[in-house]
C-alpha cells in the first residue's frame, strides 16, 4: 500500500463514493424521488459515509479519525437498512438490491478493518507530531 496523502487515496472513500452514486442513480431514475422522506434519508445516509471518512481524515489524528470512521460505518448500516425499504417498495430489482447490500456489507467490513488497524498502529497522525 502506498502512502495515503489525501482522503481520495483511501479505497474505503472511493467505494463509499461508488455507493453514493449508485443511490443517486436510483433516486434520479425511479419514483423514489417522489417519496421525499425515504429519498432524503437514503441520500443523506449514503453521502454521510463518504463525508465522514473525509472529515475524519482531515482531522489529522487517529483518535478523531476513528470516531468519524465509526460514524461512517453506522451510516453505511443505515443505508443498508434503507435499501431494504427501497427494495420492499419495489423501487429496485432484486439483482440491484443484492448487489448494493453486498457493497454495503463489504464497505462496512473494510471500514471496521481500517478502524482496527488505526487502533493498533504507532502512527498517530500529523496532529500529534512535535
């Protein structure tokens, strides 16, 4: 793995952006856009995954980064739950639903693995350099 200099270099951020774009496509291409509450909830939670990864990274310290990664992971779970609602209301096919559930589960596992790594590494971020 190369040096991570920007949050855009993080695989978990890139995958969370993919999730957000998939959700946005569903919103724009289906009647979900007319179900304002569910539309706003899933748009917000899927965007929150990538935004919290970015914000935590920019804090320049592992403790805060871990806190924001935990929020991102929770938002990923929230998005996964909302995908069930989207599917149950027939806004997406079973195939699309299964692919997005797999993406959210994989992303959640990768965020969790990254949290575990940050908890055990001696690198603490530029905020804590003398």
